[in-house]
C-alpha cells in the first residue's frame, strides 16, 4: 500500500495541483522556487507534527486563496483516504480526516511512516541538541506511532511544571506530584523508544561498509534514567534547583543524539560538510531497513542527488530501491536521476503548476 494520488489546494504556491500515477521513485524537477519542496512539505503533513519546514499552518496557506489550504491523499488506489486542512477562521488549527472521519493528528502515524531529508538538515550536527532531538523523534515516530502521543503528553506536562515553578508563590507539592507523574510516565516511554531506535540503528550501521557513505556511530546521550520511577524521583529532587532556574533542567527534553564518524573517531560536528551529509544519508538508509512493516513508508529527499558523485548516486538509488519505501525526490534538472528515469514517475514543476513527463 502506497500513495497513489495527491491533491493540493491553495497550499503555498500551488492553487490546485493533483499528482497521480506514482511509482517507487517519484521525481519533481524544476527551477529553484518553482514549488518542488512545497509538494514534499504537503506530503510531510500527512504525518503527525509540523512538517519538514516546521512552519505554522497559517504560513502554508496560498496568498491568493481564501486563507486556508487542503492536502489530500489516497492510498491503495483509493482504499484509504487521508487529508489535512485549515480554514481562514482558524488559520493555525489544522484539521485531520481519515476515511471521512475527523480525528487527532497523532492518528496519521497509524497509516503512514514518513521520513525526510532536506538541505537545511545538513547542519544538525553543528546546531543545538534540539535539532538532533527533533530528527531522532521523527525517526522514532516513523517506526512507533504512539511516540507522538507520549511526546505531546510530556511537553504539555513540562510546560505546566515550568509555569508553576516560575510563579512567585511556592507551588503546591501535591499538584507538582501529579504533573511530574505524567512527565515521568510519558517521558520514560519517549526516552526508551529513542534509545531502542538508536541501538537498532547502530546494529544496522555496523553491518554496512564505510564507503561510499560515511558510517556513523550513534549514542543516545541521556542525563537521567529511562525508568518511570527513577525519572519521577529526579524531577522531585530537582524542584528547588529548577525553581531557581525558572525551568526544568532534567528530563528527556534535554537529551541528545551523539554522532561520531566511525572511520576517524571524530565528532560529527568536527567533520566536513560532505561527511556530515553522507552520515545523514547513512542514518536514513539504515532507518529504512528497520521500518519495513504494515504501514506504507515514504522517504522525502529534497535535493538529495545534486551534490553526490556518480558512485554515491548509484549506491543511493540501489539502496532506496531495496528499501521497500516509496521515494520522493526533487532536483533542478533530470540529469542526476538519469539512471532511474525509466523506472520513475517524473513531474515538471513551474510556478506551482505540476505536469507529468
């Protein structure tokens, strides 16, 4: 089961776009600014979260539309229909419908497993730990749909705890007990899922050669225990310190994904841009091997082939073909995709208009 139809209405520069005839490889070709990445972003909204650009819904509505947008997709030749939309009356509230019934965005993860790489993500090894946590959480969510619910419950409780700790009056200990119990339960589940995925990725990466993609070594860096009771005790003992700081200083919201280039035993942040990109590709390819299962899998790869040499491009296409996922890629020209042109669905994109080639 895979994506067989995609419809965009008033989404960024796409007034009315429909794509059909998808294949394993799906390539969008056009000049910069034509709207290729906008299509990938629309697809990314068929998973829980804020999409590959992390934009607010109001930012995605087309300027010439009515103030809202709609993205709809069909799986298994119309057997399953999913979609998301906004309305001008509430531009930042994103509604989700699955087979005609409205539901929470977290349920999208039950139908599709979506992972992506964009040029902006090439910098995550040199950015803050938050960027790496978001990347890791996206990988976890693509394998574990319940991760979205645990993360939402944890973030909600974290915000409430921080609010109470920041008030002038001493917080009610019993109220903090309840909040910290929720943080400990959801936070431990969230951290355990992250740690399990990192361990599984590590086992896959150990079996692949160091070339043509740089092989990374991964460690889930957590400062607190992953068990519920132990995490709850850490939160309780840290109340006075956290109250002084005005925020929670312990918990999975501060964890990190530590990445090292195996061949050089060098932190990813100290490696070249090319090595960092190669490690990201290696992680995503390893993840694709782990996520084979009942849900359709989509890989969204924005400008992935342009800066790879022919050997790495050939290796990438070979691994992607074996992954069992439906792959969406963008590029400014068809030349980098010449090797897979005969087995791909190809669309030309210009000023928000998409034509099949």
